[in-house]
């Protein structure tokens, strides 16, 4: 009887130790996954913060066009072109830089045209610009404050420009 109890006790101890090691490995894997996700989120937020002046100017163009204000749209278009010109693309991953550079050049061109055009032409450029901004934020990310605004702008573009 004592031998049976000792065997059962020993078996439970071994099983308990194995479960503890398995649980520790699972906890370590979960912590590692969470750290990677946090690092990715931090990188997206940093990228989003880098393009904040661009997004602010883009939203100013949108607001001006919604209010049918050609002068404000032109002013915001100029601000947008300047913000895009000042964007330091070298801070982003090397594999993203070429695509970002192309988007920035096209978006800057739209900003310049918005700054110099009549409201109808401003709306045409804003529609194309909206796709560029959407592509840029897909690559770089955006800070939380701008995420919803950019998503809404895609919908508003259809109303403003369409």
C-alpha cells in the first residue's frame, strides 16, 4: 500500500513538473509574441507620427473642399506640398522607401495643383490624392488620431468629388 501511494505521489509530482514547464514555455511564447506585436505597433505609430503634418494638411484640404472654399483648399494644398517635400523617407524601412518616394512625388504634385487651381480641378486632384494618402498610410501606418479621419475621407471623397 505504501509503495502504491509513493508511486502515485511520484507520478503526480512528475506530471506536475512537466505541466509547469509546458505552461512556462507557453507563457514565454505569449510574451515574445506580445513583444513583437508591441514593437510593430510602435513602429507604425512612429511612422504615423512622421507623416502627421502630411495628414493634417490633407484633412485641411478635405475640410476646405467640403465647405466649397477654394482659397482655403489652395492654402492647404500648398501646405501639403511643403509637408510632403519635407518628409524624411530615409527613416522608413529600405524596402518601403522606393514605393514611398513614388507616392510622395505624385501626392506632392497633387498638392501643388490644388494650390494653383479652380475648385473643380482641386476636387479632381483631391480624389487622386486620397488614394495616394491611403497607400502611404498602408505602408507607413498612422497614429490613432488620424486613422478614423483617413478612413472617413475615403468615403467623403466620393461625396465631395463625385
